[in-house]
C-alpha cells in the first residue's frame, strides 16, 4: 500500500473512531455529515468525499464498530480451546464490550438495533443481518462444546444461543441503566445455569 493510501486509510479510521463515539453519544439516527465534520475538524465536502450521504456514513460507522467488536471480542475469544472454555471466554468478553462503563454509551450495535428496529431501510437490514450472524456464531460456539463432549449430544444449540443472547441484552440494559456492576455476576451465574441444564432438542 502506498504512503498516500496508508494516510487515507488512517484518516478514514480516525474519522470512523470519532463517528462511533459520536453515535454512542447522540444516537446513530442523529449522526450527520455536518456534525461529524465539525467534531473532526474537516469541511462537510471533505467528509462527504469519504462517505457520501448520511445513510452511507451510518453504515460505515456500524461496519467499523463491528470490526472493532470482532477484533476485541470474537478473535480473542477464539484463541481459547473449542468447548466450554471458548464459550465462557466469548461470553465474558462480550459482556465487557456491551455493558462496561469503560465504553461510553455501551454497545453501539445494540443501541442502534433498538433505535432502528421499526425503521425499514438499509441500516435496519444491516443490523438484522448482523444480529442473525451473532446468533449463528453463538450457536456454533455452543456446538463446539457439544462436539467436545462438554454439553449433551442433543443440546439445542439454537435455543441455547437465544437464551445466552438474552442474558447479554439484559446485562447491557441493567448495568448501563442502573449503573450496578453486580449484574455481571448474575449474568455469569446465568451462563452456568444454562450449561448445567442445557436446553435439549425435542427429536
């Protein structure tokens, strides 16, 4: 990659970092080219050259947020051995990403999903595909624990993933709104309860 291309990529990534922070602060729907341009100290025309219309900017910010999630949560968790060790690591990292007070505004994707769930269009479509991907990834991770013999052979991996994702959403809500980190411990207890009484397929 040329020096100019490297510089352009670094500039875009810096803009997207600011865009993610701003979207957490004001909501993805309120994220505009003009407000982001002011925040990063660029002209609107300069920012428009990077992203185009508002909707394209919103999608770019979501993709960047997903990439950062993948880097900090999924890829790190998948360094753990297949099985319950990987499931526990993924869950722990996901809870920390979604609900930790170290990340102002919490998880942008979860907030945006609530904001756009009844607003048809490309942003909602992207968020829906993203959540389907998350559920599928959780289900596969549960499946690895089944393959490792650490969960019953007839575990309903889809049901397990659905309930686990519900715990993630609940923890995000309770920790962020009530500002009480004891819900992290309750969330961990919820995972162990699922492991000890895994939902089974009704064959």
